[in-house]
C-alpha cells in the first residue's frame, strides 16, 4: 500500500495502531482527539444525532502529497521532560509507518495536558 492508495478503512486501522503505539510511549499518560473546539463540538453533535462521524479514530491520519499526515494530542507525564516524550512519540509514529512501508509527510503532536505525579489520568478513578 502506498500513501495515495489508502482507503478510509486503511486510515482508520493505521490511526488505531498509531494511537496504541503512542499510549505505549514512555511519558505519555493519554491520547486525545486533536482539533479545535469547534471541530470537537461538530463531532459531538454528529455523534448525538447518530451520525457515524462521531466514531472516528482519535488520531487523525490522511494521505498527503509528501506522505502520510498524522495529527494527535497527548497527555504528558509531568515527571518527564515534554521534549523527551514528544521525541519518543515521534519515533513511535515513524516506526508504525515504516512497518507499513509508508512515508511520513507531516506529523503534528500537541501536548494537550501535563499531569502531575499524583494526578490520575482523565477518566481514571482513584482507589480509596
């Protein structure tokens, strides 16, 4: 498969594998849907109306002119330097793309949240 031959199912599968790789990275505490507040509201509205667009993968993957374009937002562990976390995350994305014989065109990784050592991940419950 080349960058230009990616179907919607191929992009969704790749997005899930990239998300899994990001979650396994040292210093990454979570992966979140990237995009603006408006795009989040539109997606939530579509999901509420039963439009399957709300079920799209968290990581955005698109075929671009220079290769695969990936966009993701991560939560970083406050005990680890964000630069090191981003470097590790970038390497993880590149490894997934390389495994499929794909080129990375553009990679946008955003640190959306920095969690302190004792703070639970969003959605994570503390044990009493």
